[in-house]
C-alpha cells in the first residue's frame, strides 16, 4: 500500500491546541466555497525527526521550510 511506511504520529500538546483553534473556525470565515476548499493552507503532523531533517535540508538549500516543502510537494 502507498502509506504502509509512514509512521503513525501521536499529537503533542501543541498539536492539540492548534487543532482546537482550527476547529472553532467555521465556514462563515470563508468568503466563497472556493476559498474554503483551496485556501492554500494544510496542517500536517509529522514525526519530530522528519521535521528536523526537512528543516536541515531547507537551511542547506537557503530557503524557508515552507518553500522547501512546497518544492518537494511539487515533485522536484
């Protein structure tokens, strides 16, 4: 399967607080259906070791972590 090698990650307190902030936001916060579906934000929890490795790679490339992840997601 595609996701067999992805480790399961338990949320820590920071994740739980972030999820709570997101859950209080409702559909009326978006102006249109398109903005609701494609607002450009994705919340992803990853193992701390992966976070550390991605950040190191981004620094090595001289870009922000966000830029590096977008680059990787785009298939580069």
